[in-house]
């Protein structure tokens, strides 16, 4: 187990920060560890009949369009369930009659502190989207079995979407 000797934020923006920790291992070796400190997040699997509602979104870091589930950060003073409700409405314009937590995962624990909760949203009612200014989201509906096939065929490549779908697989297939 590592012991934290000091911790300092070396960069910060509204979504995440880079932290530099000075550490000591159980063998007394000392070093520096840099990681991204990210707020908790929620991902939603919106199910409408036999289809999952996804969003096609342009991702600047990889310069590609990806097929993803809606999701986002838990705002200060909120919780994962509330964030799931807000993101589903903001990004796709739906309110869920039933929102069930199916699990959680850590997307990249060697680099980040983020923990993601996953919710299955059913009994959907369209109420209108309220997208963020920087988001260009094209909603798409994909059959449940087809979505899992698209993961196998590398047509859905977003890691968080794949992890969320795997957590819900027993409930959906």
C-alpha cells in the first residue's frame, strides 16, 4: 500500500484537475504520481421498447464520431441518480418512469479517480432536450441485440458505453 506524503493540484478546469501526489511505497521507495482527479459520473441506458437510445457525438481528442450512451458528471451537492435523470433529459430529452442502478465501474483506474454509476432507464417519456452549448448530439435508436453486435464488431468503441452495456447485459438480453 502506498502512503501519500503530499498532494498538489497542478492544473484545474471546470470538469477535472490534474493532481501530483508524492508517495512512499511499503518498501520505502518514494516517487511522484500524476493522475486526473475527475468527479463521479453517471451513465444511462435508456430502453424504449426493444431499442436502446444512443447518441452519436463528435469526440475531438480522437477526431471521430462515436456512438455513446448519455452520461455526465455528478454536480457538487448532487448524487449519481439525480445526475442520471438530468443527463438523460439534457442530452436526449427523456424522463424515465423507472431508473434502476445496475452497477458501477472505474473507467481508467491507473490514470484517474473517476467512478461511474450505471442506470437502466425505462418507461421513457419525451420532454425535450436541453443540450450544452459545446455538445452536438445526434440521437439514434439501435435494437438491443444489434447494439451488442456493434460492440463485438468495433462499431461501438466508447469504453464507458461498452462497460455500461456489459453491466446491464443480463437484464437486457
